[in-house]
C-alpha cells in the first residue's frame, strides 16, 4: 500500500452490508454480515464500525454479526440528549431488534463494554452473554480519567490524524506517535488494514464528547451483581489505558473468567483479532450461542 492509498469502508468490512435506521430521533449507520447465530459488536469511544475490520469478518465466518456505529460516532447522528449511557444502549438494542437479532451475545470494546453492560442490565432476556473486551467504566471515574476523556472529547485529535491514515499505516514513527503506549503494545505490528480501520471513523464523528461525559458519570460496580448472563473478560496484558486491575475487579464481581492476551494493549480487537475470535468462540460455543 502506498502512502496515497486510502481503503474505503466497504473494503474494510468485506462481506458486510451497510444499512441505516432511524431510531428514536437518531439516524444510525450499521453493518451486517455472515450467517449463523447472532452476535453484536460495539466499538469504543471515538471508534467506529471499522475498528472491527479484522475481527468482524473472522466472527462472521460462523455467525450473523451486527456492528452498529454509536450515536455521534462514524456516520451515526448524535443523540438529542445523552445524560447517561442508557441512550446509547437503547439505540444499539433497537437496531438489533430491527434486524431480528435478539436475543444475542454482545461483545463490547472499551466504552462499548460499558454500553454492553447497560444492555444486559436493562434487557436481561435479550442479552444472552457478554464479552467485555478492555471494558471501560471502573477507572473511567477517576479524576485523571475524567480530565483526559474530557480533553480528548473536546480536542478530538483523531479528527486531525484521520485524513492522513494511509501515511500513518506506512510509517513506523507515525504509528508510534498515534498508537504508542495508550493504544497498541506494538504499533509497528498492527496490520495496515487495522490502522486504516482504527483511523477511518474519527474524521466522521459528530459528537464524542457526550459519550465521554456519560461514561465518567457512571460506576458500573453498583450494578454488576445484577448481571445474570454468562460473561467473559478479555484483556490485553499491556493495556495502559484501562488497567488490567479493572479486569480483575470485573471478573471478581461478575464471577466470570478472564482471558488475557500477551503482548497486547488496549486495542486488542485490532492488535490480535485471531486471539480475540478464538476466545469468543471458545466462550460461546459451549453455551450453544
């Protein structure tokens, strides 16, 4: 791939169909692909559907996979108001219902994990299992996290980088500048398609600040004892953004297994999609899901 090459969304999610729905005063873009039992994937803060450019097609080999773009992210419209994460969970749930894909397991990455938890708590009969991949929510309430989440939501650095994503994919130094420490454990090892997928969404976002503010207002620990479905915690062993201590606390409170991926940071769904897919299948298959 040359520095001038930019991969389109259709190429980043091969086998997936782009669809749209008006859901409670919010126009949502989402993607559906594959055949088999349903599975919903929810991306993180400042992400988009193409964050799953590698993992989505792997899971779609044996499942019907739905990847919505959260309100304010990608090409989905912002929410009219977002005092909590419930509005985001509600829209994801309605899109899944429109597609006839409920009940279903839900995999949520980072912010998507916190939203998946809200779905499981509000509609326990419709969320058959949870995979929380580097789920935000616990450390997100600290003052340090509140400061950085607010700053990133206001300044949106990804919007400035996004138009240059092909150059980032082709440059080792640029990869480390964009994804180093808080993103990937080894930015140089990211596939070019993964880099493109991670950076495609930010230039399209309309409102990520509302989601960051909603995230820091909530502490999921108050409600975790009410989660009744099977859960799996999936974490990068070198996650510097959402510490693995959060994974231990989630696992303890949910009485759920934790699978860590070695030499992996916060962007595990893009860094090691094969390991993530293997963990998901090994978790869901014995459950008959």
